[in-house]
C-alpha cells in the first residue's frame, strides 16, 4: 500500500510540473504572437478597429491555456499517451488557426 501512495504522489508532482512548464510555454508563445501582431500592423495605412486586436489578445492564448490544464489532468488519470499528445497538438493548432483568421481579417484593413 505504501508503494501506491508514493507512486501517486510522484505522478501528481510530475503532472503539476508538466502543467507549470506548459503554462510557461503558453505565455512565451503568446508573447511571440503579440510581438508578431505589432510587427504586422506597421504596414497598415489605417488603423484596424479594437475588436481585431481582441481576437489575438483573448482568443489566441485560451486554447493554449486550456490544453496546458487538460494535459496534466489526463496524465493523472492515466490516459493513453496518444490522447495527451493529441490534446497538446490540438491546442497549438487551434491557436494557429485563430492567428490565421486574424491575419485574414487584417488584410481587409491593410
């Protein structure tokens, strides 16, 4: 019984560590996206409306944050590695699609 408790604590510690690392990576990717937004807007003749910026500032990090919370949960619940990797990749893919949609909307104003 003692081995199972120790193993569960170790698994919980690893899951929390994975969650913290993924949140830090999400913050780094989001800051890189914000930097790209500021560079891409330099070429605009007229300033885009504020709601265009909110697509990136609110919509971009949300899938990354959700996936960085779900991945440790899946790890604690001992789900298959396929689902964990699929969750990470889907969060990155959805964020990239939001950035692409923002870029397509920006072409209307620039």
